C-alpha cells in the first residue's frame, strides 16, 4: 500500500466517501476524498484514511481513483516541482544574506553607541574641568545618557517593527507564489489529460476504419484470407 502523499483542496472532489468500502486496514473507517499535491502524483485523486490527518498516522492510499499520468505529463510535473524548489532555495539564500547584513548593521550600531557614550563622557569631563562645576555636569551627563537610552530604545523598537512587517510581506508573497503554482499545475494537468483523451479517441476511429476495410476485403475474397484473418484477430485483441 502506497504512503499517502501531500494533498491539496479539491472543490469538486472532497468530503467523506458515502460507501463503507473500501476502508483502511487499521481504522476501518470511511475514507475521505483527496487530491495529491506532490511530485508526479500531483492532481491524482484517491481515497485516504481520515485518521492520519489528526493523529499523524499514515495508513497509505486506500484506493486510487485516477490511473498513473502519462509519462510526458509526469516529466512536466517533475520539472515544475524542481523549478519551485529551486526558487524556494533562492528565497532561503536571500533571507540568510539579509540576516547576515542585519547582524553586521547591529554590530556597527553597537560600536557607534559605545563610541558615542565614550565621547559624551569625555565631553562631560572636559566641561567639569573647565567650569569646576562637577555636580552640575554630572546631572547634565545623566540627562544626556537618559535621552540617549530613550533614543536607542526607540530605534530598536522601530527596527523590530520594520523587521516584522518585512517578514509578513515575504510570507504573503510566498503564499501567492504557491497558490499561483498550484493553479498552473492543475491547469496544465487538465490540458494534458484532455490531449491524451483526444489521441485515444483518434486511435479508436482509425481502428474502426481498418476493421471496416478488412471486413470488406474478406467479403469480396481479395488477397489471402488467412492474412486478413490474422489482421482481424489483432484488431479484435
């Protein structure tokens, strides 16, 4: 029994199967209608056990509704998934670069803060020495340090807010890409399936024409009847 693949929502094929059969060997419950959304299985409908969704148990595919796709369609699906994973890896690399750049900026900001604090201390000492009013300058220094801490805290909060907004935008963009890819895959799957059905109908028509010609030749007594009988047997098989 094949392991249940990842699935997607199918508006025209969803819900629980009304019949009691078939059921999985473990839970013996009515299966649910699922649409595969994984690799070359994308778009294939099947019946799956409803328990595995909630308990993490993979009972396997109970029964496939659709037959395996045509090899050409499977190759197309495989290439589409490869392209999706490649783009997803690119986004991960971009995120890592962004995080490294952000860490570098944070290090530089901390360094500037230390230098600024030192500069404030040096200036305060110079004023204390020049004016001889140590008490007043100490108070001024405390005020400046307090203002600096408030400013620094405000900058950190603003930076954190911007980072959260950027993450939300990235997640929204990724979700749109996934939905678009899903729609394109389903559309291409339906198109390929329709082309295969058209090709099958044409072959049926050609076979019927050939059978008609063979029957006419047999009735008229043309050529070797033994050979024609063999051809007819092949067509009937």
